[in-house]
C-alpha cells in the first residue's frame, strides 16, 4: 500500500532535481552574459561594433569637426 507513495515521492524528487539543474544552467548563462556585457564598452553594447571600429569612428568624427570648424572660420582646405 505504501508503494505508490514511494513512486510519487521519487518522481517528485527527480522533477525537483531536473528543475534545479535547469535553473542552475540558466543562472550560469545569465552570469556569462552579464560578464560579457561588463567587458564591453557602452557603445559596443548598443551597436555591436568592436572597440577598434569605435575608435576609427571617433577619429573620423573628429576629422569632420576640424573640417567644419575650418570652413566656419573661412580657412580653405
């Protein structure tokens, strides 16, 4: 008579173990994602470009600003 109780208890225990392992995997994945995000600059997170590409873009923008300032001051390039 107590045999079905043991089967139900064993099944419940196995179910809890499976859920615990699934949650542990999800937690590890979330921690890995956050570690990757912390290693990136905010610009990389938004656009997905690497740090080198972001530096090239900044250099290009600085060059454009210099050209616009030269045009505004009347200097001919």
